[in-house]
C-alpha cells in the first residue's frame, strides 16, 4: 500500500469516527481546500521572492502545517469523488509534457 493510500485511509477513518461524512461533500471540501490554500498564501504575503526562499524555522513550520492542511483536503476531496489522485497527477504531467516540450 502506498503512502498516499495510507493517508487516504487514515483520513477516511478520521472522518468516519467523528461522523463528518455529512459535511464532507465535494462542494464543502473544495471550499475548505481553497480556504487552506489561502492560509498558505498568507504565510508568504508581503515577503520578497528572496525572503520566501530563506524562511525562519518558525515560518517554515507554519508553512509546513498549511501545506499539510491543503494536502489533507485535496486527498479527502479526491477520495470522496472516487478519484485516484496519483494517477490524475501522472496523467496531467504527461499532458503538460506534450504542451510544453523541453527547450
């Protein structure tokens, strides 16, 4: 079982144990994902490009937690929709390789 599959199962169990499935509709999960992406963006607001490449340990930890939130909602959304997120990403990379050939 892949790490992504383990994460998907853990999130499914977490949600079921709290009876959150009623709230985990695709619409609600997509909205939560967008919200968490905004929180990730806020960690970089007002930083220069150079500052964003050299984060303090404290700032890096905050970014790490926001990235985790984004991933959690993305994996949960894909699970609820019955999508294989790894396969989808690989397919998209192949599409992009065709659209953007190497120089």
